[in-house]
C-alpha cells in the first residue's frame, strides 16, 4: 500500500490522479457551497446583537481558516522538497501560494467589511488583523521570490526557507486574541468545552468551511497539474501529452 501511495510523488502519476479527482472535488464543493449558503443566509436566524450583518461570518471565518491551512500546506510541501528532494513537494508549494494569498486577502477584505458596522472603522492595528496582514505579505513575498529566480529548483529552495521561517506567524495569528487584548472576538467554534454559537448557525458554518476546504484541494490539483507540465516540459511524456499523442 505504501508503494502505491509513494508512486504519486512522481509528477506523471500525480498528473493522472489530479485529472481524475479534480472534477469530483469541484462538484462536491459546489454542493457544499449551496448547502452552506442556504443554511447561513436563509435558514439561520439573525444574531441577537449583530443582526443580519453577522452573516458575513460564513465567508470570513472559512477564508481565515484556509489562509492558515494553505500556508501550512505550502510550508510542509516546501520542506519536503528542501529536505527530501521530493519534486512534487516543490510543485505543490508553488501551486499553493496563490490560493493561500487569495484566501488571506478574502479574509482581510471581509473582516474589514464586518469591522465597519461593528467597530466603526474599516481597519485597526489589532494583533489578529496585523498578523493576518503579515501572512498576506509572506504569501506575496513567496510568489515574488519564485518569479524573481529563473532556476525553478533554486527558487523552490529559497521559497521553502522563507515559508518555513514564516510558520512562526501561524500560532501568533491563532492565539493573538488570547495573548493580547484585542478588538477581535475570541474563539467561538474551536473552544474545548463547547462552541459558543447556536447549532442553527454552526452547521452552515461548518458546511461552508468544508466547502472552502474541498474547493482548495480541487483548485490545488488543477494548479499542480499546470505546474507539472511547466516543470516537466522537456520530458517525453509532456511533449506527447501536449501534442495529443498520448492521453495522460
């Protein structure tokens, strides 16, 4: 079984797997998005304090979770490429960065929209907001580094070092509301006793979080497939595939 799993570390086999899985994952994410949005925007009651404006939670919270999750995927894949010379690690790290940056920007944008009616301002230099902004800069720095270095392997090594160093920011984002006095509210879903959110609001939130997660994996597979074709462009199987001579 290990050998079967290990074969997908080869770009050719991973490319084949990606072509099979990505359509199913996109379909599943669409179903979950519909269920989550209907539950969150239609079925869930208005919040007793925030009214209807709380509903932005169904986009803001999943995107914030994914911003950190994507970074850990990027850093882990980069570490695999740096330490064990796994080619697919470099490819997956490179493919993850734009997706993570997009989720981070979405989290910051929706947080700003939510903050205006709740805090009376679009932005405050709050510990959670500032550390999330630093995360966006880390993503953009990684992407810029990949573009600035022509040698893809050298770029992958430099990017992996940057990503690994930046991991220190992830626990800061997560625990910032506990370590410092901030305007940002504390945890509501990941509390050890029980979530301080009604079940009618919680279930759509979890559905949206799962929808975002599945969409990320689907998009990651597609981006990884494109990266593989570029990375392996001089190999025979890619030339045959691009000419349509062999179905991969």
